[in-house]
């Protein structure tokens, strides 16, 4: 197995763990777990967890993406996407108390990805500005040649 394949599988396992932890925090906080049992998930949260883990297992973009929220393609169905957003909004800030290492890793990865996107956008805009001068020059040249052909 190549090193890249191992890294992707490790990343996939970490994302699955993060999803399970966050869904657990959400379920305990909002539903009280299964019949008051704080360790087990209620039925709706269990279904959401199964769905999220299945989607994570089948994700073709795991090698390049950080989290589902940063992905270009949303593979979750609309209902489950809204549910997982609610889970993330609730569990994200509370994770620092129950799983501080996992929370800090998540925060670090999110900040790193935002910086990378910001730098990409900055480079893209610079490239656009540089090419804009070139394109404007080409358009002006084409117009002058057109005018010269019409009048001369």
C-alpha cells in the first residue's frame, strides 16, 4: 500500500471519529441519548451517524478536501445536510470541553484551509490583474487593425 493511500485512509478514519464524537455530543445535549442512556445515540442520531459515516467512506475527494463543509460537491441529501449542520453548530463549540485535542486539530485544519484559500484567491486576482493589461493591449491592437482595414 502506498504512503498516499495510507494517509487518505488515516484522514478518513479521523473524519469518521470526528463525526461520531460530534453527533454523540449533539445527541446527549439535545435528545439525552437513547432512553436516557448517555452512551447510546437515539434512533434519529444513529441513522444520521450511519449516513454520515457511509458518505465519508465513499467520498472520492478525501485526498484533497479538509471537511465536507469545504467540499465543492455536496453529496449529502438536503435533509441530512441540514441535520449535520445543526450537529456541527451545536457540537463544535462544546467539543473543546470533552475532546480538546480533537477540537484543536479541527480548528487548526480549518484555519489552515482558510489561509490556503485566501492565498489562492490572492494569487488568482494578481494573475487576473496581470493578464488584464495584456488582454486590454491585445483588444486595443485588434481594434486598431480593424479600423485600419476599414479606412485604408
